C-alpha cells in the first residue's frame, strides 16, 4: 500500500528529508528539488569542506573524515620515555604523542681534581682531565707544597755562597750583609773587594810592612796583651790563630791603623769555620813605647778563650 496517497504529502516528505540533510528549515518548492538534492554533501548532510586536519594531524590509529568526506587514519605515533636517546650532552626527543611526562637519565661523572705543576721558569699550572658525563655543581681544589726558605742574612766571604737555591720559594727577605768598614780608604790601593776599589796607600812617611805574628791568650774576657816591638809601629791586625779549628770560613778580625780601628773579616782557610773576636765591641788600645807591648781592653766581654795572633804593621 502506498505510503503517500497525495502529491502534497509526497512533496512535503521530500522537502522535509532535504531540510533534515542540510540542517535548514527553509521552504523548498518542488521545482527546486533536483538542485537541492544535488547540493546535499556526502556524510549525512554535514558540510565537511571546512575540515583542515589531515592524517598527519591525528593520533594513530584514530580515523577522521577529511574535507572530501574520505576516511583517513591518523599517523601520529604514541611515544614514551623509552623512545628518548642521549648522546653526550644531547638528548633526542622523537616526534610523537606523549601521554605523560617523559624523561631520560644521562651518564654522570665525578668532577676531576686538578694537578699542579711548577716549571723551572716559575710558571704554576693547574690542570684536570674531565671524564664525559653530567657533573653536578661543586668545587675541587688541590695544593702543592713548594720547598721554602725562611729569611736569612748572607755574610760575604772569600768563596761564593748560595743565597737561595734553585726552585725554592722564600718566605722572608734574604739579605746580604754590609759592613761600614768596607770603604776605599780601608782597602789597599789597586785592590778591589766586592766592587769597592781601595785607595789606601799608607802613611805619608812612605811604604810600610807587616811584621811577624806574635801570639797571646786573653788575661780575661775583657783584656789581652801582646809583647811586640813598638818602634815605628803604625798599626796591627788581630785575628784568631790559624792553627785553631774554626766554625766558619769568615773570621772576625780587628784592624788598627794610625789611631783608628775597624772590624773586618779575614778569610784564612775556607775549609774551616771559626770563632772570631766578638764584633762591634768598644776597644781601648794602648801601645807601650817603653815596655814594647800592646794592650787591648773591651768594655764588654769580647775575647774568646783561644790563642789570638797579632800582625804588627810598621812604617818603612
């Protein structure tokens, strides 16, 4: 039995079907049925021409209808932490969909301790070889103990002395001692001592000479007396006897010339170290013209208990 018994019922049903497909409520006349039906887009009446998504925009294996009404399966793959790779300082994250946060652990390394070297030119270098890997923040230090030398005073001598050895770091001043008696007037003319050239030519009465040594020991720590010919005596040099074992190569001596005395250093045998007359003590020198003796007294204990030698100096 026919569903529609009149044309009006049939045309109304056709119009309603077209409006349902297109989603409109517009009045449609029967003459426009062919055009209206041709304008219906596939997909159940939904206009998909505005769809911009493609398979590359959709998670696999989801399916969409593209703008042409064609089913498309998504190509975006699902990824996890296991898909991440690390090489050195670089972590590679492949394209894809991550349903949750992803992370990748990288290899770690211990911070290297530097080593310190010192060249013969005094250049200090700290260097370290760092193994590959992530190094957490922190500080590494290293020390190197240098050979040190404390402050000291060098007494000049007849032979060279080493003030500071090679490769040694000084922790104080190294001083070369001076002596106020090292002046040209105290050095014989033509003789140079430590760069000071002497100008002393002797007394105006002519050239002089040094007599044979005489020996004596102290009568007390304050006095010593020598028996010597005092005729034409203009001075003397007093120092420890050469035959006494010494405690150093430089031996303190007392030189007396024309009424003035000077402290100096005598260098007799560099293989010994010796004792010397205690330096910088006030000396009272008495030369006897009738008793032929020289008496030397000090205001402080100055004479060691050893045999001292006195070399008289005479005018010509």
